C-alpha cells in the first residue's frame, strides 16, 4: 500500500478523529472507506463514452461489419453529443 499525505481543515480533522475513536478504527481506514464509496470515475478520453455506445449497438449479422460501422460512426457521434447536449 502506498502512502499519501494530505492537508485537511481543522474541522475535518476533528470529525475524523472523533469517528476514529468512536468506531475504534484508524483514520486511514475511514478515509479509504469513504474514497472507495465514491462513484467510479469516467474515462478521460473524449471518445470513450461514444465507443461504449457503439459497442452497445446490437449486432444483427453473425459478426460486426467494420466498414459499415466506420460509415455509421459520424452519425453515432453526432447523435451521442446531441443527446448529451454537449456544446464544443
């Protein structure tokens, strides 16, 4: 396990220490629990969500036709950004 040093406001330190004493666990354990409970981070790559959407498109043939997907990719990208109401 790696070590991370952070600076916290006094209010948070007091709350963390109080919970640590009450639950009889280390402060590090409490911080690890809280960080693990956060929702997963989305990939940073701008096309990652579009590629996920492309993979969700049902395959009608026995196997996916790469040339057809390449032709449809611009339409899929436009539809995705229109649905997400992203403005670039």
